[in-house]
C-alpha cells in the first residue's frame, strides 16, 4: 500500500475508536501495512505515525518477522544483527533496575542507546556450536548481577492464528495425558497470572509467556518499538526511572486533544486490533511435497522415535485443526538449552515445543534453528535436545543412517 494512502487511512483510524464491526478484508490490508511500516520518532509532521522509542530494537514488526517469517538470526563480527531480542529478567518477572526488560540496541536522537548485543559462538568437540549473549558498549553502566539474560530470535508467524484457536481444554488434555511421563515426557501448560488475579494458559513466545496474539503484539509494540498501547499505556516504553533523559523525551500523540484515553496512546486500539487481525489471518504453512512413500516412512519414524509426543502433528481448533507440530506445552530440555533467565514459574531450561510447521522455509532461508538460532541443521537442533527429550534424542542417534536421513528429510519438508 502506498505510504500516503496509508497515512490518510491512519489519520482516519485515529479519529475513530476500535472497530465495533468484525474486521474485514480492508482491515487486514491495513493491518498488513501497519505490520510492515517503519515507525518514526516524535514529533512527526503527521499525527498517528510517530512515538517510536525513545529506546527500541527495531522500527517495525517486519524487521524481526520478515515476510511474516522467522528472523534471519545473523551475526556480524560477533554482534547480533536486527531480528534478535535480548531479554533481561529476574525470577519474579521484573527487569534490570537500570536497563528494564529489554536490552534495546537503538534510541531516538539525543538519547544514549543501551548498547550492542555481543554474541559468542563456541564450537564444541561434537560439532555443535554453543551460543552465549553478552551485552557490549553499555550505555548506562553495568547490569545488575542478579539480572538474567535470554537471547531469542523472532519466530515464524504463519499459523499462529490456528494456535490461538486451540481451546485451553485441548492443551490441558495433552498435559494430563503426558502426566504419566511415558519416555520421560511430561509437558506443563504455562499458567500466566492476569491483572485480575486469574490465570490464563500461555501459548505464544519461546516460553509460552503470552496467552493471546493481542498480548504478544502489544508487548512487542511496547518493549521492542517503544510504543504505548492499551495493554501498556506508558509512552516511554522500557525506559526505567534511572534513565531520566529517556523518560523525559518527546512522545507520540503528545498533542492529542480529544481527552479520549485511547486517542492519547501511541498505538490506539484501532491500530493494534488490525495488526493482530492480520497476524491471526496468516495461513498455516504448507509442507513441501514429498513422494508419498517417503512422507509415510518419515511420519512413521517421527512417531516411533518419539518426536511426535511433543511435536504433535495436529491439535484441534474450534473449526478444524492446527497442523503445527507442537503441543504448546513447556518441557524441561536439559542444561545445554538453559540460559540465565528463568521466568515466573518457568525454569531457564524449560521451553515451549517449537512448532515445526514452516521449518522448510526456515531451512531455505538459512535462519538458524532453536530459540537463539544456534543450530545450523535439523540434526544439530536434535543434538541439543536433552531432559525430557533425551530418550527421543538417543533413539534418533541409534537409528540406521538410512532411517535417520529419512526422518530428517521428513522434518525438513514441514
Ligand atoms: C526486535 C524483534 C521483534 C520485533 C520488532 C517484533 N517481534 Fe514478534 N517476536 C520476537 C521474538 C524474539 C519473539 C519470541 C518472544 C518470546 O520468546 O517470548 C516474538 C514472538 C512473536 C509472536 C508469537 C509467535 C509464536 O511462535 O509464539 C507474535 C504473534 C509476534 N511476535 C508478533 C509481533 C508483532 C505484531 C510485532 C509488531 C508490533 C512484533 N512481533 C515485533 C521478535 C520481535
Ligand atoms: C520433550 C519434548 C520434545 C521431544 C520429544 C522432541 N522435541 Fe524437538 N523441540 C522441543 C522443544 C521444547 C524445542 C525448542 C527448544 C529451544 O528452542 O530451545 C524443540 C525444537 C526442535 C527443533 C527446532 C525448531 C525451531 O523452530 O527452531 C527441531 C528441528 C526439533 N525440535 C526436532 C525434533 C525431532 C526430529 C525430534 C525427535 C527426534 C524432537 N524434536 C523431539 C521439544 C521436543
């Protein structure tokens, strides 16, 4: 969509509250344009498109989810390129007292940025490459020693609407089924405390920390782009009280005059809801065509090796199925996949079963696999599986080479 047309639509949107009607095709087109558009720092000549930062780590959703897919996870001379997120946190869910919950690599003019994300890759004797983040060029002094770090890449967004449509009851049924601990697999649904004290089942993010697409998108607007919204109304984003220049910087929509609280947000609900509707509309990835016998053999090995226990080929949804190869549960994956940032109720080595649908795209784009993009191939990703996945990992290693190749070919086609 042309920029000028988009701006006109945006201006119209800021003047109308969130859509009362169900969102239609035009809304999705607007949502897509908003997903791709780079936001700009305040003040901008056009109302409704500014407010980026003051701290940010990308200018658009599409920077970390290019063409709605997984981020490329590239390193340049030991520094993370855009598409990574470096989370900072303590077991109670709070962030660093100075840096907050994100280590932002960019800032609007006049505000010091927090630094750069250094990444050390260390080859191991078995051929794997271990990966560790270390913040560099720190703009606000040292991090608190109690602050943990988690390096993550932007995942593929295709089929997340289908994952949103899986009823909680279906996730809890799989959790009950796994409670017997067959082969050591014992997944746990993520229960996320809500503002009103209730618990919701988390399903989005590498640790299933967000129950809804709206919650996940609103957090990205706030922490990654520095844009306030109804979930996070503070216009200064992730700037902590000690980052004073950042707290006092100009913010977007500062000249809103309607007195309407939603109108004063940098991302009003009309914008947020359309972006969310766009993400929810992205279809499930189509697997590559394999010769029939090959696909059948691969699927059988996928089950007999134990991969399908966690990477469930299908979960039921209200009107069909999510063929995403995940159980949406957290699994203890062993110390090799641990980082230093536990989240409330979730250990540093627990991860949501990564949906394998879309893997063929990730391999074609050479993005790197696993939460921090460390694995170069499917075999390498499997080699990192430990903990509850140790049995499946051992079985995979014990397969005759021909079967191992057939299983890898199958997984690579998803
Ligand atoms: C700086 C990079 C970055 C930006 C910008 C970004 N994301 Fe993400 N996105 C991520 C990362 C990293 C995750 C995984 C988060 C986690 O592990 O909790 C993620 C997860 C998601 C998910 C959940 C996917 C899943 O598999 O569970 C959705 C949906 C999403 N992002 C939407 C958005 C939208 C919408 C925007 C723009 C408002 C956006 N993202 C901006 C990096 C980014
Ligand atoms: C106990 C549950 C469990 C079992 C069993 C399991 N996995 Fe996984 N798998 C996971 C989790 C959790 C992740 C995400 C780990 C991370 O990113 O740190 C993952 C990640 C992956 C990835 C990387 C996906 C991505 O998006 O980067 C691949 C490939 C994979 N698994 C394949 C397999 C195969 C093949 C098998 C069988 C040999 C298998 N897994 C068995 C839980 C499991």
